[in-house]
C-alpha cells in the first residue's frame, strides 16, 4: 500500500526494501499468526515441489516406456509388499504414485494459476471499462456479470468446457485439454474481479487527480491502467488468492468428472478420479494421497487469502 | 397385482399411454394399498445397473450385446435361443427350407404387440426391410437375404441370394417391430447410431416380448413392467424392473453392497473379492464368448490421426505385427484383469470355434517389434491417436492405457482418447465413416458361429460399410472373402471347418486385427436373485427370480 500513497522523503524511504517490508503492518500481522505462517510454509513448499517436480520425483511418470504393468498396484513402501522404489506405491498401470502426485500438483497449480491470471486480466479490463466509462458499457458488462453470478462457478466452467469441446470435436490434440480447462475456469471466475475493480474505479474516477489527468489530455486507457488500476490492486490481490484456492478445487472437480486432464497426463483431480475406482478394493493409496495433497493445498492457499483480506482491510486493523 | 396389471389389449382399449397408466396405477395402488400388499407378497421390483447407457430403444440402431440384451426383454426375433444357446422357435413356430435359397417361416398366431396390435407377416416384412436399410447395424444379420415376401398373414418367405445354412442363428437378435406402431410414431427408418439426437420414436419401444417399457431416460433410468399377455413361459416374479446407468466402478459396487440395486454389471475386477466377501452378494462369473481386440485402419491412404503424412503405416503388415508383438497380453491379463482374461490368438473364442485352440499368438517380444518397425521404415516410431470406449468392456480404458504404455517401448507415441461407448461406436462405426485410426472392439458372435467373424469383422468393405460392417480397420483380403463365401454355402461340417481354419490362418498372418483376450463375465448379484448367466451376456429378466 505504501507505494501508492505519496510519501514525504523521509529517511525510512531510503532504507532497503527488505527493511521496509519487515517493518510493515503486513509483516507484523503475518508474524503474529502461526496458522498463517504454517499455511505460507506449506504453500511455498508445495509450489517449490511443483516447480522442481522433474528433479525431485523418483520416476518420470510422463515417460510411458518406463512403466511396467508387472509393478502395478504396489502398496506404499512401509506396508507389506511395498518397496522404496515406489515410496507411496503404484497405481494400476505401474506408475509411481509419488511422481504422479508431484507432476499432478504441478499441473493443478499451473492450470489454476493460468486460469486466475486469465480471470484477472479479463475481470480487471472489463471492471475498469465499466467503472471508468459508466453508461451503457457499464450496464451491459454488469448485467452479464449479474447473470453469471446467479450460476455456481462450477456450472459455468462445465458449460464453457462442454461448448469448447463440442466446437473442437473429437479430433483435437492432447494439448488442447489444458487450455480448454484454463479457459473454462478463467471464464467462470472473472466476475468477482470485475465487480471489485468497477467499484474502486467509480470512486477513483471522480477524484481530482483523474480530472487533472483528463484535463491535460491523457488518454482514457492510460488513465485507467496507470492511475486508477494501482489504487485497486489491493482488493484484486485478495480476490486472486482466494480465487486460486477455488480454481484448484474447480480444476480438480472438472478433472474428477472426466472433462479435465486425461489420465495419461494427470492432475490431482484426475488422480482422484482414477483412484476412486479402487476405493472399495483395498488399494486405498491410489486415491488417498492425491486427495490429501489436494486438501492441504486448497486449505493453505485459502488460509493465506483469508489472512491477506484481513491484513489489507484497514477497518480490521 | 392381477387387478392392476392391465394386459396390453385392455390398455389399448382404454387408450392409455404407459405414463397415464402408471399414474393411474399409482392412484389405484394408493387406494388399495393394504389388500394388495397382502395379496401380492410375491411381486418384486428388480433393480439393475450397468456401466454404460441404454440409449436408443430402436432395435437396429446399435448391434451391441448390452443393448440387445436389454431390448431382448421387450422385443423378440423369429427365432430364440434356449439356455444352452440352441435355436428354438420364437415368433416363428416352425420353418422349412423350400429350396436352398428360399426359407419359409410359419408365424406364431395370437401374438400381440404391447400396444395391442396383432403380430402378422406385414410386420416381419417391414422389420426385415427396415433392418436391411438406412442406419441399421443389423444388415449383417441378413447377409444373403434378397427379399422377404408375405405368403399369407402368418407365413413369410425369405429369398436368399445364396444358400445360408446358419440363417436361423442370425434371426434371434433381429427383433420384430410393429409396422403400424412405426408409422404412428414416425419410426419408419432406423435411428442411426451417429445421430446427435434421438428421434422421439427411438425413445419408445413396442415389441412382443415379456416386458414393456414404461419410461426411458437415456443414460439415467429405464423402467420395465411385465407384459402379462406374453405368449411365452416366464419364471420371474417381478412387477417392475428398473435399469440405471452407474458409470463409476466404486459407486456401482457400493450400490450393490448397500442393496440399492439387485444386480450390477460388470463387477470391476478389483472389487470381486469385496462382492464375494459381503454376506448378501456374490459374483457370477464365467468365460464370455466375447473377444476383445484392437483395430488398425488399413484402408485409408493416410491415417486420420497420425503424424505420418502421405502414407498409412498400418498398410504395412510389419507395423501391424510390431504392434502385436509389443503388447504383453500376459501382463494385462494377470495384473489388470487379475486373471479374468484369457489371451486370444483369434477374434473368436475356442468355445465357439474349437479349432481356435490350434492357433498361437505371436510372442511378446519388444526387440522383434522394434526390428519390424525399423524394417518398415519407422526406427523412431511415429505418433497416433487411439480411441477407446471407457464404459463398454471390462477395464477397457485401463487396457488401452496399458497398450499406450507398451507401444511407447517401440517408440510409438499414442495419445489416448477414452470416450463413452455411445460416442465411441458412433465415431468408429459405419455411420461415423469409420473415423478411428487405432481403436478397440469386443465381439460376441451372436450367431454362435465363427463365420460371422470373417464376414462381419474381417470381410472387405467399402467406405459406407457394404461388406464387413464392423470391420473398423477396413482389413481386406479377397482370399479370405472367397473362403468365407465357400464356407457360407458348405453344409459338410468338416469341410466347412477346414475352410474356416484356412481363412483364419490368412487373417492371422496378415494381422488384420490385433486380438487381445476373451474377458470373463462378471455379474454382481444379490443372493436373493436367481438368474441365468448365458455366455452371450444378455440380462433376461424373464429367466430370473427374486426371493
């Protein structure tokens, strides 16, 4: 926040950014809560594991040639019949669960991040247009947003997914699955961004500095993105974090329903779907670990988002 | 229940649709609830669930075992099969061969369709013509039939273009429809399997069988009620049969274990133990006549789904053989199928064709497969898309995934598209223009005769499906066709078998298709249910009973 409010040239301002960060309210609030620190630690750990999945996972689950059906359905290492070659056991195709998990985590996170970025770009742009210009543009955009708000996000995502897949037909190549998923989640999450940005933009629009900028002939796009936008970034950040947790769950739901990523390139949701078939047959590890990681990931990101919302809310300080 | 179970004739007299009738029955039942319960302790509802959908009720849309089985409760053919699969009279009480190309069928008198109309020769002529044209998948059941002629109201002649000793074994699943009903319901033409939407006529059915359909929501629920005016003998005590689709393996098993349904098919192999250990349920298992195999498009000059352009790698027998030898069927059958699969060397089971035992699979040998690929000019492999049903055969998607893995070892990059059977058969079959490059099919010879394999699955065809209608790969060897033609008219069993063996030797050497295994039937039933499990896999309610 400090970067957006004009500050007098005080000595603190010349201190390193690290020191300024360490002295800020946010850091203070962060260090006061063990839950938040724990969530941040877990989120960071999972993010790192996802980033470096190819280096930390014991096997390459995308290399189909390395799978051996004879190694299928091995239990985790600490159980009878397990081996440390496959620490969390194997699935019915002989795929190492740990490696599949790490790669699945990577996919889940990247789909969710990409779709939140898409939702954010779309929501911010439409929200700024709506708030800054008002009039019919505002009416149209906000009515669309209202209509979309009446549907649960998962329904919108399923709808978009179905329509895009129908357009692509059965002939699309494997890579399309990923982008279809990003598109369907992104399109179902933009409304929150648009509404928030619109509200702030309406407030900022009538302020003197915007009027001044307009007087000296600055183009509306420039005013919107360089003057108005920085002032609404705080709430956008909060929504983005909470949306990320929701996007992770939505991705998993879509993949669980079989309209997400294919089993040959599984996300966490796909792994849960595949493992679901083994729920009643004793091979619990196929479904348990992906489910567990999914729950931990969504929970910790959500916690972070909640905390960020409180920390950035001046009324709660 | 007798007081409430209107016979179809009464129903038509009352001009009530099944829907109105059922609501009337509910009303009546609520008024008479107590006496009926006391009176009718034996009447039961039978609930069963399958992994895939029952889609169109048009009996010629989909030549698929499950659909035929379900519709076999509603419709009947001129012939039927008994529990040992022997041909017995159905809607025809007797038949005679007037001359080798002219068969006379004497129809059963007094049979009524569910809507109350009489079953007559007109319906037979209409049904056969309907099955031989348009989007019908049953053209192969009447391969040599040139014309069906009405002699009188209860006699028809089938005129053949060449003798066909197994004609009656092909008629048991060619169900008879009512001409008047079809006219009234705009169902004169067969609903094609590839159509995006079902015609209203394909959502209803009017047969002569032991059950009629009360309501049908494709993919959700279908309700059957007994046809009390049925001419045959029934052993069931059901007053209603509910069919539902439960796609998820775990949910289906849970539904059986909890008693929500009385029967499921299939029991996923990983849950067999669980179903048998549960006190109220058990698995009925037996080798099925079905052979599951992979199809390779050998007809197009360029595959639809591959990075090889300008030529079709599957036209080279070395590539087909390399695929064959790269697949470790023993691992699939021991691990994925948990022993409930029997590796197959032919597309027909030894149960139907004992000579199949003498055929051996090409050995699983990755090095040999790699060499074949290199010889064929693909040392670095190629990539292609495989289409697979994911709700049809036991572990279909898992098997395709395993095949994908195994082919990766000979550098073939396979992208797997596993889709529901309705979509899959529409894409891969004649009505979809045989639109797969590499796919899966399972076949039960409904005629219980190996010749059907050579004509339906391996006979030459054109792009529209004239010829081997289910020859998804478009394999064609004129010598095989010639042998099949000879076998069709050969009446001496030993000579006929020799012809068939010779033909199968050719198809094996050509690797016309890639046989995988015979799967086991796995029905999960409540111990309260007695039901006949035929190796052809139909679920026939009238042979069942609930305690």
